[in-house]
């Protein structure tokens, strides 16, 4: 759960300059292992039951403090590049145009929305996506299609995997790890510098998404949300991670699971 940046449609985005565009070809992709899926169902059910009252309060707070729906729905890139509708609490004002990239200091954010983003509370409705099998607890970021079409061919393997409610890159990578101080995260910088670096960080988990690695990512997320410092995985401006080397699995190279495997 990242509190730094989220993507919501806010009017029609302008042309992304020199960025090339290529459609996302759908495939079956790579589903989480049986063990991870069991964890997804148990975790999502527990979260929805235990947080039912806070979720209702947040929904009412959004509705009462700004005009518009309480829950924001948007089509995202799912497993194998297939679309799914992602849910989150609305954090922006209705009918205000602007860029697709949205930071916590964006004036389009409502006062309640800004607080929810700082604590990642706006992403709690995604537990429904996890329960329905559209998302998993730990995985890559659920990207928007208007940004995904600009991904370089070397980064598109990430769309084979089911997107996550949280992920290694969400808590152990920051934009300033690859951008000089004061440089803005515009669309070109995001696609050409942020995305390759973030994909390399996610590869450290997706190369071997064991149950141990999954629980570690969840624990890092809890620490991050509570304000504890989680050490970053350092990357260069070109996106080369200095963490454990990992070869990401693709739909063609994924090994066949052994009976009873939990990872």
C-alpha cells in the first residue's frame, strides 16, 4: 500500500510527448500458488469482517465531506493483461481535470482524501478485489491502461502476474531513489525511469514468491503504514536493483507446481 502516489482519471490526459504506445495483449498470465490463494481468501475475509465498521465510517465520511460517490471504480490491468474493475475510496474532487499522475500534494485531493492516502486507507476496498480473485495480497502495482500501453517491452512481463494490494516496490522503493532532488515525476519520467526501477524491485519477489517472502512483504507493509522505517532496495536511474538477483517468471517459463506446494 503506497501512500505517495495513486492514479485516478481526472479529465482527459494530454499527449505523453515522445512516449510510444502499444496495446496490451491479453493472456492467461500467472496465477498465485494454491498457498497464496488460500492466504488471499483468509486475509481478505478477516480484513472485511474485522474492519467492517471502520469501512462503513470511511465510506460515510467520504460521502458527507464532498459531492460524489464514496467508492471510486476504475479499470486496471489484471493478471495476463486482462481488465478488472478496482475499488478504492474516492480521494479526489469530482469533475476536476488534470494530469493522470497524482501525488499527495495534488490540489485535486479532498481534505479527507489526503489523510486517507497518507495512511493507505483509501485502498482498503481492494480487499473485495482480493476476495474475488482479481488481485492478490502481495504482487505488482495494478496499473492503469493509459499508462500501461507506454511500458517498454522489457517491463511488460510484469502484466503476466496478478496485481497486489501491496508489494515489495510499494514499501521498499521511492521515486527519489532514481530521480534527482527537485525533479518532477511527469509522465515521461514515470514510464522511462520509475517503471523500470520498480519492476526490478518487484522481480526480487516475483522470481520466487514463496510464502515466507509473502509474509515478509506483508510485515514490511504493516511497518510502513505505521510509520516505521523500512529499508529501501537501492536502484540506479536505469532501474537495476541491488537486492537479490531474481529471474522473473513468465507465462511460458513458469514451473509446474508440485502437489501440496505452498509457494
